[in-house]
């Protein structure tokens, strides 16, 4: 997958290609931007472009070097990521030693440090020493969400490249391609994952449809059955509530006369139109608020059963 197949981030990629072409790559880059939008993919692309046997300023994904990087076993490419909660000094020993000798390919040595905000203090000192006197042809690429979460002494030695969130159309294109989904199916995933690509890619479309059906039935019955939620785990509860919140958001958008192309549940427009006619705006608003309050409580570590007990208690007051 050469650079032009990475969707979004055209500006960052063009800058990287220019730095390679002009032989002006610094020894340390810091990629910042929201989770799951392609920073890691771009860092791997950069490593491949520097070591590719066939392409200049790009990569082919076919040569032995690209293949080894994709497999995670290129001797000149090191990936460092947290073990447990942090990146520890013990993890860096072999890496530091390898920087003392010549590279395997006679070209660049690239180190990708993922979740760099988790570098422990002792590890930070050792990385800092390398950044102060970097061995020749060594590139260290740190990846994080916010540069303010990293020691300023490290940040000041890196060139920062900021990644913007993916646009809705870029996100939908990626999901359609990688998950073999239609545009309306990919739009459901875009909305439910709040534009976080890694979250969206981990979602199973059929599972989402099942969850949506279950939770619509749950809230649609006249008496809510306690047995159906007593065993529920927090993640499924949050997913279910997110889905139902989006459903009612669609209902209220139609009640306000918004065009149906902005709806999340593109595959259920007829049912949503029916519900928009049969319910009142204040009722739908109260339902959305209640679900959002419950999601908020769950995010603050409320017990799932207690959170839903409280929701159902208030549900009776607003629904009947
Ligand atoms: Zn290649």
C-alpha cells in the first residue's frame, strides 16, 4: 500500500515525501493527533519508503524490505510500545545496543515509539540521551495524541507533524474498502465510532444491527424486563445505549424537518419516519437526555446494573 493509498493526511504525507526527497529528514519526528486515524500507518509507510528496494520517496509493498516491515521482522525497524502501563527502560536496552552498530541494510534505522506519552521517567532519560546525540541515519518517530503529554525536553528535540481528524468522507471510504460495506452501512459505523477509525474498524456491522434490534425491543416494550439486562456487561451496555441514542437523534432530526441524508440509520429511514410522526419532540428529547446521562455515569465508572436501574426508574416518569 504505497503512500497514495493512505486515505486522508495528504498534507502530512506530502511534507514527509518532500523531506525524504530533499534529504532533510530530522532525527526525530513526533506524530500527534486523535486516536485511530492513521498515524501509525503513516509511520510504517515512512519506514517502508526509507528502506524500499524499488521505489524512491515512496514504497512498493512488494519488495523483500517492505515485506519484512509488514511482517514486523525488519532488523532496521524497531517498534517500541508500552508493556503493561508504560514503556520501561528494560525494553530499550537491546534497541540502544543496536544503535551502536551499523544498520543491517546500510541505510536508515527507524524506531517507531507508539503511545509515547507512556514513556516512564527512566526510559525518558535514555531516549533523551539518544535524541541529544543521535547516531547517523537514525530516525525516531514518536506517536502520541497530544504533545503536551510528553516531556517538553523530548518534544523540543522533535519536529512535530500534526494529524487532523479524518473527514467523514475519508472515514467512510476506508470502512467501505476494508470492511466490504456499502456507503450507508459505513455511515452507521462512522457515527457510532465518533469518527475514530480504529474503533470503527473493530466494529462488526452485523453485531451492531443485532444490538440495535435488541435495544429497540427493550425500550419498545410496555414493561421493561429486568432479566434482560441483569447480566449485561458494561461494554455491551454502552454500545447499546449509544445505538439507541443515535436512533432517537435521527427521530428528532426528522421532527425538526432536517433532511434524511444526515441520519445515522440510513437503512431504517421508513421506521424512523414512522416514529417521528407517532412520538412528540419533548418525549424524544427526554429519552435522549436520559440515555446520555446514563452513558455519562457509566463513563464515570457507575455500576452497570445500578446505572440502568436508575435509567428505568426515570424512564417510567417520562414515558407514561
Ligand atoms: Zn518496497
